[in-house]
C-alpha cells in the first residue's frame, strides 16, 4: 500500500478543521467516544442532517471512521492518524524555518552586523 502524501493529508485535515462545527464534532467524539449522528445532534446545537454532512467531510479527510453499530446505526469515532501526519508536516515546516532563522541570527550576531547603523525598521524589529 503506498504511503500517503503528508502534504495532501495535511491539506485535507486543515480544510476539514477550518470549520468550527467540525472541530466541535471532533472534540465531542474525542471526549465521549464513538457516537451516532443522532447522539451528536443531542450534544450539539445543530440538526442531525447537518451533523451527517459534517461527518461525511470529516470521514473524507480520514479524521473519523464509520463503524456499524446496533440496529444498523453507524457510529463514528476519531481517527488520529491523519492529524499525526499533519502534525509531522507542520513540524517539518517549522524545522525548515528554524534553520533559516538560526542562520539569520548568526549573521546578525557577527561583529560586522553589530557595527552597522540601525535603521528605524531594524529598531522596530528588535523591539518585538
């Protein structure tokens, strides 16, 4: 089975989590465990039909898994694997930026950089 593209997974996760209602659904499932759309509608201030549409989007991003339950009811549970891939993607981006910022800091810390006159823009940056 091919390994998923971390950037594509991160994009799907971020798109799904951009909507506050979907974040609320995911939080509720994480806190309370597997639930049906009807159960979730009883916990959240939106209709079961709206919950179902949000669950479909969360499932498409891989963030929830649908499981058969009693009497043909589908229960949804959180799947953390896509979030872990998205987190790894963000960590890699952070490492890239950290190394660039470290190089910039080393340049700025050289005696030549310290001897240069400070501009108004440089002063504002240093004050942050």
